[in-house]
C-alpha cells in the first residue's frame, strides 16, 4: 500500500511539473551563418521562431524586410522561404514576423498610419492577398513587436488593428520583446491592451533587472511583469551565449538550478526566449536547457 501511494504521489508530481512545462522561442534571420529556417525548426528545440526583422515601415516609407545574408529582398529572393516556413509550421512551430529591432527606420505617426501598416502586414505576410509578398505565399502565424526606437505612440493601435484580422479565419498571434525595466518605454501602453499572447521580456542589456550573480533583481522584475501585464504567457528572454549581448548571459547551471525554479511557479510562465539562433549554435544553449524549461 505504501509503495502504491508513493507511486501515485510521484505520478501526481510529474503531472504537476508537466502542466507548467515551458516552450522555447528563438530569433532567426540576422546571421547568414546560422543555418536555414527549415534546419532551425528541424532541431526540435524551438516552439516559436521569430523572423528578424521588418526594419523599415510606417510614416509612408516603403516597408522592407532585412534577413541579413539569408536572402535579398530587393530581388524577391526571400520568397524562397515559403517552403521553409511551411515546413516549420508542419512541425507545430509558430513562425512570427518581427517588427523593429535595434537598428531600423520605423515610426507610427498616427492611428491611421498604424492601420495602413496593419493592412500591409495582413496582405503581405498574413492571410490577405498581395502580388508582392516578400516571403512568398506562406501565411505566418503572427507579428512580433521588438520596438526599440522610433516613437512611443500608436503601437497599441497597431496591435488592435492586427488583432482584428483574427476574425477573418486563422488567428493572428501577437507577441512582443520588451526590455525588462517596467513599463517598457516603447510598447508599455500596447502591452496593457491584453491583446498579446506571448511576451518574451529581454532580461539582458538591462543591469537593473537582469541576473548578475544574484537573483533578487530578476525575480522582482519577473513578478511585476507577470502580475501587471495581461498576456497569456510571459517568457524569460536571454542571450544564448556570452557574446550575444552586452550583459545578462546566465550560465546553464545557474539558470537550471536557481533562476527557473524561482520563476516557474507563476501560472503565466511560458518558457525561455533566446537571442539568437547563430549564438545558440555556438553554445548549444537551447539543447542544454530544454529539458528544464
């Protein structure tokens, strides 16, 4: 009887742990040496792949995608990614288009500007129709906001317009990569709309709230994000190698023994986001942490 009870409690513990198992999100697109998109999804490590970046849009600018050495958008060279995108989605990986980045030319000057950008994104990357789809006919799963410049206005308008397209069939997922100082300087207002499904907070390049030997600052910031932002899941955003960011790298041992146990109790815990695929290739970080996430 005792052994049966022990077995039952062990099974219940496994179930409890399993229900809060997280996923892994990765950024791909800014280094030609990181392998193809199809290879990225074939690793089986990732649940989300963010294609980085649509770095030019808004304020009447001609939108332009920048995928570094992977393809040339000026010669329609990125349409070849359609096959890879479909391959990823067939494996259950959600593929997002990331807006913004640290270096780009993007602004939203008004609610009308936001509406025009949303219409462009719908017709050229999501479920709409256009003769100039940069990534070909594949329909992406949603839009990721990595807004680190431009203006602080109208990102909430853009989120609302994009979310509205979910009523036309396939759900349009909205994700975001804010900085860990709360609230985010650029998309703090947008995140308050409650329209974002997954928010991967950048706990790097931000010493006041990142891990640096001690966990207190990170844990305090994590609690604020999970309690104040109405998103389905919050992810811990990290550099995949010491060279992937200026600061904030967490050694695998510290992440699995200290950090993850401290944050996984939150019902909003979603997993870990990594910047980026190239650096993950150098360290094998995602493979090392996957069973712990």
